[in-house]
C-alpha cells in the first residue's frame, strides 16, 4: 500500500519542487546581477567615453564659460571708458567776495545783474527767462596763465543747489596779460525765478588736466 492509498486528500508534489533550490547559489547570482546594474562608478562611465565625445563635452563646457569671461572684460572696459569720458573733478568753493585761483590766475566775482534777453531769444515764454550777467575780475600770474584765461578751453556755467546747469559764455574783450588785472563779463540765459540764486562755476580746460589728476573748477557762492 502506498501513501496515495492511505492519504488521498493530499495533492501530489511535482518532482521538480520536491527539493528546494540552493539558497547560496540564488543569493550569489542575485548579488552579481545587482552589482552589474547599479554598482558601476562615475569613473567607469567616463572611461567608456570615446575621445571624440570627451572633446565635445569639453568644448561645450568652454562655450558656457566664455560669456562670463567676456562679461567681466566688458565691465572692465566700460569702467575705463567712463573714467576717460568723465574724469574726476575737484571743485573749490569760493565764498562771496573772496578770491579763487585757477589755471594760474586769481578770480573774483565783482558784480551781478540781469537784462532782457536779445530779440533773437525773446520768443514765446521770454517772460520766464532773463539774461544773467556777472562781472568777473581776473589777474593772470604769468604768460601761460594769460594764454589759458584768453583761450576757449575754459568752461563757464551757472548752477543751482540741485545740480542743474545753464550754459554761460565769456564776452570777448581785451587780451589778458601776465600780472595785469582785468574785468570780463560772463552771461547766460537762465530762468527768471532762479537768477538771484544761481552760482558761477568756472572749469579748467580739459587739456590742462594731467593724467591721473582731477579736473579743477571754481564755484563762486552767492
């Protein structure tokens, strides 16, 4: 009598499942499979790159870095241009009635007055403007100073306390002479409401500024 005859209710186990698989072999094969898929290092991937691919990646990295380098170079060049176009200035404030020195000459504001603008300027809205005239005394210290005072390089302008500027010009008169005091007239069209508060500013010629030094100016308070 067999077991099938005595225990008919139990199913028959197929022969291929009667012996459990070797756990050691299964674990070893599973570990090998995992390491083959996930255990590879980044160095391994890079080492598999062909030389041509590696050079392409290096070229892309270089192209990404170039814009940053060019931007820094552009900023540096822009700063240099701005320094050359707008050199630093040194403004000396001169109290009312006092003497200031510029381009080797001594300057003082002697008188101020207003007048109606010329007919060519008396257009619509002329009631809102006036011609401001300042009489300025100047004495050049030497021949070079006399040339600088008589040259067109000097800049005259009227300024207010908020930094706004109005162009002024020097009325041509006698030629300056070394050691000789003379009076000249500076005039400009300005808003009538500001005529009594504007200050005269005289700027040295650009050519007189030495490299690395600021451009000098006198500002006469009123």
